[in-house]
C-alpha cells in the first residue's frame, strides 16, 4: 500500500504585490499535483488591491487557502507567527515564496510537479537543508537595465552538487526548507537567516524545475516617497540591504534614522552569536562525511 503523502505547507509572504500575487497563487494552484496547504502571510499591505485579492482567494478556495494578516510590516520576521504550525522534525518540510514568484508547468512525462520533485530530492538527499527552483532568466538576458541582476543570478548555475542540483545560495526564488534547518532548532526567520543554517546542511537549486520572478518587471518603476521611506526604515530595523540610489531618494529624516543602522546590526549580530554559542555548547555539529555515510540525519 502506498504511503499517504502528508501535505506540505506553502507560505506566501506578500506586501503590496497586487496582480503579481494573483499570478503567483494561480501558478501554484494550476501547477502543483503534490498535496499542499497554502498560507498567504500579508505583511501589512496598504495598496488596497492586495487585501481585496486575498479575501477573494479565501472565499474562492476555502479549503485550500488560508490568510494571515500582520498588523505591521516586520519584513522576514512577519512569517514567524504563521510558522508556529510547522513541525520541527528533520524529515518535515515547508515551502516559502515571495508573492511575486510564479512556478512553471509540471513535467507531464515524469508525473512530477515542482513540489513533488522538491520533496523527493530533499528525501533522497538528507544533507540538503534548503532547495529552491531555478529562475528563468531568458526574459532579462537582453535587457540593458537588468544586466547586473542577470550576472548576479547566472553565477548560481556554475557549480553542481549532483546531476539534479546546483550548489547555490537561494534568494529571490521559491524554496523548500527542512524544518530543522536553523541552529535555533525551530522554523523561524531572523535577519541574515542564512547565517543561522546548521553547518552540515547544503543549499541548492533544482536544475530541471523553474520559476519566474515577476517582481523584476517593477524594477524600472518609480516608487513614491512614502514607499521609499518605508522600505529604508524597515530595512534599517531588520538589517536589510539598502543601495545608495534608494538611500539618496529617502527623506532627510529617514536618512538620519538610517545612521542608527549600526545599533540594529549590533543587536542582531549579538543575537546570532548567542544562538551559535548555545548550538555549539550542545555539541550538535554533525560532520558532513558522517552524514553521507549514514544516509540520514542523526538528530
């Protein structure tokens, strides 16, 4: 008898994604054949459109889609309350994506979709802690304004872990996570979350399964002053990177607030150091060669 597949929770983090969120959700609904639960985490959208869209999706798919509305924009930390429903076991997975990512069609010949392939690959490779989809770069390859982004993304496809996986830090993509990925022993995100990944886990991207980053379409749009200021303030509090061009467009008071970023970096850096001290004290390090020999996690 075939083992019953446990649904994978898919968390969609969104803020003012509007029409892109609709395309993101539709791509998951249409192109996912593995059992899943869809949770939309709205990080305090204020564009009007995103909130209405989420409510409409909940009504249309009441058994599939659940929404969580945050009262403030806490960037990546806005996921953590919703993630409390995820099991902490090493053999359990969850998926995280931004609201402007669309998954592509499943491989009809193999009978697998992107999620089926992700779960299978994670199960077969217990030293993989985080696995994203490759990003379709074809629509930005020839755009002069996107060459820096193209070069930054292309480098992720130069090194292979095995015939199915690229060795790559996963960013700007949809990814599946092992529930015990982080040193703090629970599925919870903090600024600089890649620094919290347990040392024996690799991070990669699937070679044969792709997604599209719809958000790149907005990179040539001009944000309003309030949007710029809000982003700079939020990223200052939570140690996000703000480029010089964006910072120069911020208001004088917000640029002054940005000068406090060293204080926030000190706070989050001290927190990271403390987590690592606790982790190492518990002697939780597993050497990669031991993991490969055993074929499974010893947790």
